[in-house]
C-alpha cells in the first residue's frame, strides 16, 4: 500500500516539486512510535506513554516492549513483530527503537526510530 510521503517533521514531502508516495506501513509505524500519549486533542487516549512508562526512573522493560509492540501491531498491514530493541539514554531522555516486522504480504523489514530528538 502507498500513502502520501511525509518528512520526518510531519510535513508533506515534495520531491522534484511534486507530492511523493511511500510505503504506508513503514510510515504508519514511524508515526505511531513518534506519537506521544495525550498529544492529539481528538484522540487523547492514542499514543505511546513515554513519560509514564518509558522515560522514567527504573522503567519496566517488559512493559516497554509490550507497549511498543502493541503500537506497531496496531498499524494496518503489520502481521507480526519479529524483534524489538529499545536503547534509552536517561540523561537526555531520548530513546532509539529498532524493530523488525513481517507484513501481511510476507514482506520483512527492519527500521530504527529515534524518540525525542528530531533526527
């Protein structure tokens, strides 16, 4: 499936002065993992509870993996999460998530998402 491509800042990507398309599953996962809980006023229950469960003192790793896996599986087209690792820098309150998924069309891919920093 294709979707309108967005930049990492959330704007429409214009390549060669034209709107571009991208894989909607990969972009959907990126959006879900960058979506902070209670960030969107029309869906305050959506998003990852980073401040509540992840970027906290003595976080529960099982809870972190469970929450992030749930977010990834909520994206249309994702069949399974094969792997998920989270590297948290507590001093700067940043996290890097690396995940491997299988799509419903049996495609496999691995990506990295940085949380908090705008990289």
